[in-house]
C-alpha cells in the first residue's frame, strides 16, 4: 500500500490504527490525517520506538491492511 492509498482510506484505517496503538488519541489521529511519516513520528513519541522500530511496525501494519484489501 502506498501513501496515497493510505491517505485516501484514512477514515477506514484510523480506527484500526487506534485499536493497534491505543496510546494514540483522537487528537493524534487528527494530526496524522493519513500521513505515514507522521504515524511513525507518533509511534516514536508515544511508544518510545526507535526510528527503525517505528518504520518496521508501520510497515507491518500497512502490509496487513493491504492483504485484507486485496
């Protein structure tokens, strides 16, 4: 899944993101607005992930979403 698909399906995905990462508030989700880079930053901030861990976690999550869409 690319960034455009992620942003285009944001309303559908934000609930799944909050289910996966419960520390992300509604305000955090509003700030993200479908931006994958912002998601990685929030994961670093809220969960203390390293840059690499945030990238890995976001990528795995997006792959999972992509497999469910196809």
